[in-house]
């Protein structure tokens, strides 16, 4: 599709790629290590943006099919329930000045959590048990993310807190 690196004066080594017309944006992500700097993957000739807690989404992936024109490709994607809970962590890390992104994150979490509670309860429970067992810092961020979620989708936040076994 001809993805080109996004140019910026503030971030010379961006991990964001755009189509020529700008109608498609792709952010290439990797797990965060001790360094928050953009990682250059020389073999692929791309930059990757480190994202905190990304390893949670990259465990227990699932497969789907990406269809483009007459071609189809099998791809690995994060488990929807693990992605849902990862977004709670991302929400906890967002600054208040990114309220528009918080609203988008909350909508994604609400939609996926609703799906999980209705159609994939075991997968949601498994992901919840895993994330809550990862330590105090993880649990604190999950609670903070739920607080943000409650600002936009209070009923889903209450239901998800029950799945995560977080009290009021």
C-alpha cells in the first residue's frame, strides 16, 4: 500500500507510517524495556514504538484473516479480551490532556468488555486472573483505568470490576 514514515519536527524517528494520501495510519509497536526510545528494526527497515505493558497483549494471541482485494492473509492478533484489559492499563497511563484519546480507549474497552461478558466470559475471566496476578503496579493501573472507564461507561465499569474482583 506504500506506507511512508510520518515526518515530524518533534519526533524525527517516528514509528508511525501513513499512506500517501494520509487515509491510513499504522503505528508499529513493541514491548517497552528499560528505554522508552523508538527502536530501529534494521531487518524490517522500520521503527517500533515501545509501549508499556505490551507483553500482556502479545501473550496468547489468536489468528484471523486479513482480506485485501483478492488476497487473504492469516495474521496473529492479540486476544480481544487481553487487548481489552491492556487498554485499561493504557488509559491509566494517559494524561488528562489526552481526554479525546481516553474517550476512544473507553469506548474500545466498553465494547470489548461487553462482548466478553456476553459471549466470551471464560476468556475474559482468564485474562482478568492473569492481569490481576501480575503485581501491585499492574493492579493499581487496572483500578485507575476502571476509574477512567467509569467516567464514560459507568455500567460497564461496574460489571468489569466484578469480573476483575475489584470492590467498589
